[in-house]
C-alpha cells in the first residue's frame, strides 16, 4: 500500500438494539422489596432445613457406628459365677461343644471387659449371642 491509497471501509451489519429494562418506579419498589425479603427468608429456611438434615444424618451415623462397640448391647444371657468356674467351663456349658470355645471365651472377655483377672464367685457375666 502506498500513502495515497485508503483502506477500504468494511461494511458492518446493523447491531440489534438491546431491550433496556424499564426504569423502576417507586410503586414497584415496595413489591420488589417484599419479593426479595420472601425469597431471602425462603432461602434461609431451606438452609436451616438442610443443616438439620445434615445434623440428623451425622447423629444417626455416629449412633450406628458405635452400636457394635459394647458387647453388652447384644447380651444373650447373664451368668452368676460359681466357685471354681473359669471362662472355659462357662463357655462350654453355655454355648456347647459345637461352638469354637476359643471364640466364645474371647467374646465373653470382650463383653465383660475382663483382662485376665480371676473370676470372683457371685460376679455377673454377660454371655453374648454368638453368630455361627
């Protein structure tokens, strides 16, 4: 291009006019504020219900998660320790020979928080239900 030539002007398509929002009048202001307030309150109510549902779900989950920790919850029977009893004889008499006695002794120890201490006559033991 030399300095005497002018660039050709590019023809542009006419732009569509944007619809402008009508100016707000004072009479619509009160109605708009009421609508905004209702929406805000409805949003807060939905948020509160959401939080309540989350709280209930967490509470229920914690309850279910901790339900199996205490063997006494699943107590089948109670047994009063007699003189000369030990966990093996109690397990054999209560659960029978068809049950693995090692497992039965372990479950009795866990259900009653026994850590190897000797059994005392008159002591109440919880004998939980054993799943086969």
